[in-house]
């Protein structure tokens, strides 16, 4: 029995009486189909033991309506103009976007937020187009001083990736500093304090007063920037991993020796007798060695970003963002050092990366944030506004998605252990996330792209 006593009207809920989420999802799907068809009383066809009070298929556990109808409506731009009695202008748009809490920008499924998100993605891509060549040139100059001119032609791909990771380092450092400044005094981070307030509720504040938690403009734009970066990162991963070529649908076949006996019309028709797919996809020679893990990570991350925004769980999302961004800083530094083959610097950055990764992604994420989602998220229902059946339905989605992130983090950590073993035992620094079987010796002849067509050829060995 769980007692919700922090509300003015305490609510007692025994979650053990509620059906498991697969059963709840199943009968909710049936209700969704049957209600418009006029067969909403389908439960009467079931045995009475399944539909009595507190039984899994009882009417009391029927989902009354879509959950988004329970959420307080965010303020649209038109409603803002009407409430402030001012015409649409640049000043009004600025006031709406930067000074007004709980606007449509806080929900990434609204057209206003989608438009802002696409603009931010475009800005990020323009910044990358300008900054990455500049950062790559810095890497080329550093390599020239360190390794000499002969090293550069054989390592152009490494130098290009150097520019990419400098950009990532700048972003992760900036957004981490911003996140710390924005959320350091928020109650869900008070557990980090040496002397938290006596009335501190810690991570429980992630769910208290749900779904009426105000969304500050700073949180809105922090979320929009993070969403834009993750969407752009997914796009860039695909661009770096695949080469896409367009080709004619029809292609000519070589004529056989007995074609001399055929007439000219038959020869013309046989010349275009075969079809091929108009798009040819190849693995790129810049594809990451951990493409599969990274692709899954991006898909899960973007689903979490979209889901947490829609379900008004931006506080939880901001914690996940900050943990990831801080841990990415030493990862980027390690890759930069390794790309230039600075062995001493690589070893130092690698040790820092392992320690920070363990602290953030393998400790704070699973044992603070994930634990809170597992054991404290019932506080969403503490004021009686959200029926507990919604908690039963939707909690497993976030449990599975965050659990997948944690699993991927352990997979990457095992990769780090192998990299550390090679570094200590062999004195060699190999980035297994870029090359799963170790870094090859790159020759000038191998810098060209290989013809590794997915349709008929296997992926190049990483």
C-alpha cells in the first residue's frame, strides 16, 4: 500500500491491485478500437472472475481518456498576444520565447517547438560547416609540428575527425557549464550538497506537483538546444556512415555470342532487360567502429527527448542531459589526443575519461536518476490528479529506454577496459570505438573510398 500524504487530500493507492502493463496496454488497445465501433461493453463477454471489483479487466481500471487531455494546456503564441493585448511583433515574439514560462515551445510535439527545433538544427549545421574545417586545420598544424609533413597525407581522415571532435568538445563543455549554472540550485540536485536543507526532498521533486510544474524559459531553451544537437548528431552519424549514389533504373547487359542470330529489335530490347534499385548505398570509409551501438544510442536518446517533453518530464530529462554532457568532455579530449597520437596525453585523458564515466553514467545515472524513475515516479499521482492507471501504462516505456542507455554505457565501458589493457600491456593507444579490431596502419593508397556496396558486399573491417 502506497500512501500519498504530501497533498492536501492524501490519496491511498495499492499498485499491486493494478494489472501488469502488458495487460493494461492490451485492453486499452481493445478499448481504443471498440469504443468508436459501439462495442465498448466487450468486457461483459469475459468470465465474471476477470471483471469483478479489483480484477484486471474491471471497469475501474479502464483508461478514461487520452493522457494529454489531462495536461494543463501550454500557452500558444496567439493566446499570449491575446492575454497581453499586443500585436504580433519582434518584441512580442522575444517576450514570448525568452520571458514567458510554460509556452508551446516546452512541448516538442507542437508546431511552434518543431519550427524552433528545425531552425536550431539548421544553425548547428551551418556552424559545423564553418568551424569543423577551421578546427581540422588546427589539427593539421599541430600534426605538422608533432609528426612532420609526411604523416599528414596518410591521415586526412583522422584530421577531419579531429575537427569534428573539437566541435563536440566545444559544445559539450559549453552546454555542461550552462547546465550546471541553470540547475545547480534546483531541488533535484540538492542531494549533491554537503549540507542539504532539512526539508529537502531531493529527486522526489522531479515528480511532485505533476503535471502542474512550471517550465521556465531557461529549461525550455536548454531542452530545445539539446534536442537540436541530438537530432543533428543522428543525421551526421548517418552521413558519416553511408555513401548514397543515384543510378539509372535500367542498365545494359553484355550481349552473348548467339545474339548475332537475333534481329535488331530483340537486341535493343535486351539491352535494357534488367532493373536495378535507383539508390545504391555503400558503407563509408569514415564509418565508426561502434556504429551499431551509437545508432541505437541516438535513436533511444531522441525517443527519450521527445517522450520526456510530451509527458512533461523535462526535469528528469535535464538530469540525463547533464550527466551525459559532462562525461562526454573527457571522451572528446581522449579522442583528440589519440587522433594526433600524443601517447602521454592520451593516457592521461583516458584515465580521466574512465573515472568520469564511472561516476556519471555508471553511478549517477543508474543509482540516482534511474532509481528515482523506478521507485519515486509514483509521486506523479500524489495529488490525485493523474489516475494511477496512467503510471502503470507509461512508466515501463521510460524504464526500458533509460535501461537501454545504461546497458549501452556498460558495453562502451567494457570497450574502454579493453583499450586500457592494450594501452598498459602493449603501450599502444587504439580507439576501438572507431576501429573495433584496432587501428590499421593507414597508407596513402588507402585514403580513397572503398566500394563496399551493402547490396552484395560486406561492411569494411573496422
